């Protein structure tokens, strides 16, 4: 393992932290039109309710500062201003109360502009995320490496870090995103060897929900399992609430988050004699908002039922038109198929 979350720099973002042993956070970005104040606020509140830890909004011009102000008055989670090119918008966003700024120091002008942003953020206690994207690397770096490579992405990131460090600013989070999962993975792996700033993980332009979640699970999940990464975004061409839901599920799947129910269910086979697919889907839906740190098993038959799922806190296993309810591998009772799920829910409510 190259490093762990515990030894990265701890960066304060609003009322929470990134890195330094803080829990891995889930982020998303608003996709309403930048000047649609009502639409952005409504979407941000939906994201907050879904469990989003940090939300980002684009600030393309001075008019969008009004959206920033409205968001800060409406939500409780940290707000990040996404800035490109105009350093003055970063300064105005900080004045409007944002909790973090996302920039590329190299594209906001010369040293004077970078220093102005760094000084402003330092005075306000606002960190900066350096957002490196494989599609916007510097021409000199592309020429050096012959194109977009993980090494080129990391060199770009370290260059941008140096621009901020030159002005004594080190409340930095680094992201190195690519739509190529392998390049993204290798870039973060290399970055973990070369710097100790917190890393924001993401596969950019990952696609629609199906492929986007798969690519993100491979890249982000693989890195997290190695102890690399401090905050994540699963980028989807879809409702941003789905990004948050997918991010939370990913953290639960690899054991980083333990809040809420963890499901174990078998894929079914020819031995299954109940409608397990429907029962499992209904169970997940009905228990979606139950915030209990337990494992629930939905199993198809006695072969992979109570015994194989004995590590589960509670579960059901099917038979021929019937099934059993069990806890920690011990059978509690046998029930008709149509009563299994209700009995499971009732028992979970008692726990």
C-alpha cells in the first residue's frame, strides 16, 4: 500500500474535513443552469437529503454569484465554487461564502492572479481543489510525454501545486480525472507516491448510469481498496442524486461506510423456488431509509441460506413456495413465501 487516508494533510471544508483520517466523503455537482437560482437551490436540497457531503456549482460569470449566495443560505453542506479562467470570480465566490474553490492555477493568469486567489482563500480559511483533467493538459507537458499519459497528468498536478505553494498556500486537494479508467487509476497511484495532499477521486465523463457506475466502481473502488483517496465523485450523465446514491453504495460495498443496511443476496439458480429477484428488490426498496448498521441476507435456498449467510445479522432463505427467517445462521421460523418479507421487516424494526 502506498499510503493511507490517515497520513494525508487534513483540509477543512466548511463544517467537515478531507484527508488526515477523516471519513471518505461523497460529492456531486449541480447541473441546473448557472443563473437558475430556484432550480439550483432545489437540486442542492435534494442532494443534501440524499446524503451528499459536498456539492459543487459552476460560477461562469458575476451574475452566478447570486446563485452562490442563495445556495449558502439554503443548504447546510459545504459548497464548492467551480472556477475557470477568471480569477476574480474565485475571489467573489469566497466573499459570497463558498467553502472551497476548484481551479487550475495555470489557467487564471500570471503570478499576480494566482497570488490574489491564494491570499484571499488563505485569509478566509477556504481550501483550493486543483482540478487536472486529461483533456486540458498543458501543451508543453503533452509534448514532453507524447500525449496524455498518467505521468503527464501527475506532472501537471504537481506544477499547479507548486504555483500555490509558491505563495505559501497548502490547503490543497488534488484531482487527476480522465474518462479512461486505466489512466485515471495509474495517475492517482503515481500521485500517491509523490504528494501528501488529499486526493479527490473520479472518472470524468464516465457516461450514463450503467457504464458510468461500472467505470467508477472499477477506478475509484480499486484505489480506495488500496487506501488511496479521500473524497469521491461518481460522474454520471443523469440526475446528480444518482451520483450520490452510487457513491454511498460504493463506500458501503467496500466497507468504508457502515451506516445503513448492507445487503447480501444470491444470484439465484435452478434450485430457487421462490420469486427471489422480486423479494430482494422489494426488500432493498422498503429498507432504503433504515439507518441501522446491520447485514441483511436474501437467499434463494437452503444450500446457500442460513449456513452460508451466517455472518448476516438477519435474513431469509427460500424453499418451495415458502422460506425461513434466520438470525446469525439460526432459523427462527418457517413461513409461506408471501409472508417472508413482512416478517423480515418486522424483525428488523425490533433490532
